[in-house]
C-alpha cells in the first residue's frame, strides 16, 4: 500500500509539470530571398527554436531519389506520406526557384516540393510520421506566396486536434522558418495541409526539418523539484 501511495505521489508531481505545457511557435520570414541569399529573420527563428529543444534528428532530403514517391522512408523512423498532389512535380527536387521552392541546406541541393493540382476541391497533404513520438517540430519553408490560393496549415494531435496557421511570404516568394514546441506532448505525426486551389496554385518547398523534445523551462524544473521536495517530506513523516 505504501508503494502505491508513493507511486501516486510521484505521478502527481510529474503531472504538475506536464500540465503547465503549451504550444509555442517560432516564426521568421525573409520575403524575396532566393537560393543562397541572406535570411536573417528565418535563421533567427530557427536558432530560437533549436535553443528550446533537444533535437532527435534533422531531415535534409539530401541523397534521396528525385521525383514522387509515397510513402517514402526518410530514415531514423520517419516516414513521409504525400496525398492530393500533382505527382508530375511533387516530391524530392533539386531545382532552385525563389517563388516555387529551393534547397536551404548548406552545401546541399535537394528539398521536398509541394505541388497541389489545379482546380482541386481537396487538400494537398504532406505528413511526417514518427516511430518515436515527438513534441517539437520545425522546418524552412520556401516559395510560398500570399497572392496565390491555398492556405497552409500545420496539423497534429497532442490529445486534441491542433491546427497552426502558416503565414505565407508576399508575391515573389522567399523563405521563412516555422517551428513549434508542445512540451510534454506525444505527437506521432505532423501534417502540412494546403487548402483547395483554383485556376492558379501555390507551389512551394520544405527543407531542413528538425524534430525532437523540448528542454524543460526553469519554472517547470523548479515546480518538479518542489513536488519532489514535498514528496520527500511526506515520506519522512510517514516513516516517523
């Protein structure tokens, strides 16, 4: 019975830490910046995101076969599934166009191209699935344009269905970084969704995907330590 009470108290202390979790986004945009150009705002957002997590892996798409394939193993227990795409252009690419997508990996050339079809009443989805659940995800996004149809959202489940809006770059494309943390969550997949298109479409790219687990905030660590200290006090009183 004492062991059961002890386990219950530990669970309560852990729950106190997890309960304080919330979704935090990291974004930065450099409109009009093309391949190899300076991207200070995007890089600053990426640095802030990486400073908040313990990375489990980074996907650069380098070395993967060019063209469309779904599902596609990305290594490290990560699988990519594409749906609702124009298969003539979607998939792994190595071209470089400011307003349709390009590589962001230093010394690299390949990236994931997102090509929705024309006049589609359905969504185009790119889903990253993880064998080991994560609670943080970030990537460079290139070639989006606000004047073209198709809103872009990032969707996942952390016990509830979550939808985060991605703000596209203006006409002419460019690069942006989008990342989020959801401390304590157990996320098995993250999906980029582009809404229905019309007689024109927004073609864009994803590169340098980083995923992992969040680093506990000092306040959470303090809360956890306080919970353990209180637990120790209870145990001492019981022993006396």
